[in-house]
């Protein structure tokens, strides 16, 4: 019969083994904690420089990420020295604000679950459509994707969208969204999405294919 000491030693060994049994997960958790500490310090410096109006504007954002982006973009045009926080923070703030505005102009972003429900297909099917460029999705920074609502109609996906997305030579989903929403001189000031909705699919495809030609 084992002594109490040997049983306690065995239990301790099992605990140590279980803690070290997932080194990849332990490493990820350590990185997450280190990033959290660093981010909190940055947010403390930024919030201490912000006005009451800027803080209220940030708090009115419906998401945490949107709130941070709003605060940084509000501070960027002012006399607040954002370079004291990070030399690239002003550019990042403006970039985040532009993306947020772009997504808003596109009718907002739908989650995979919302698209799945709207189209009557599984989430896996939604992911497959995204991967084969049949649906436009932009990354939200947490490993997930948001699907701009402007690509959908009451009957489903706007006809011709898949062909347009595949015609793009530009691969950035954010740039593709911008191109879809931008008035095109070759379309008489209409957007590519407007052309698709009016049935001018071939014309819309041709305009999409022309984006990025100079850089190609």
C-alpha cells in the first residue's frame, strides 16, 4: 500500500505533467498575457491624452475595436503627439478609421452566421464561397471575417458578383470593396455594384478587370 507521501508526490507529478502537456498552448497564453500588458500601457497613455469628447465618441462605438480605432482617429488630426505613443500609431489610426468608414459605406459587416442564415446555407458553405472568391469578406482582426452587406440583395447574392470578384487583379479585400463602391467614370459615375444591379454584368466585369492593370 502506498504511503501518503508517495501518493502526494504522484499527484504533484501528474499536475506538473498536465501543465506541461500542451507547450504550444502555454506559449500562446504567455504571448497573449504579454501583449495584454503592453496594450494596457498604450491605452493608458492614449486615454490620458484624450479629451472628454474624444472618449465619449470612442465609448459610443458598438465594438471594442471600433472604440479604439475611433479614439486614435479622433486624436490623429489634433495637436496630440501620437508619436510619443508609437511612431506609426497615427498612420494605423487613420487606416483603421478608413476601413471602418469603408465598411459602413458598404452597409456594415455581416458575420458568417448571419450570411449563412440569409442565404440558407451552412457556415462551411459560406467559408467555401469566400475561399473561391464567390463572396467578398474582410478580416476583422480576430481571425474571423465580415461580409459587406452591399453584396447582397433580397434574393441573395447580387448576380454577377462572383465573376466580378474573380476578375479583379487586386487581391486585397479592402481594396476590392473600395473599388466596388467607387464611382467609375467608365460607368457614367455609377459604381460596379450599381452596374451589376442594373444587369450590366459584362460591363461591370470589364471595369473590375481594369483595376490594378498599371501595377500588374
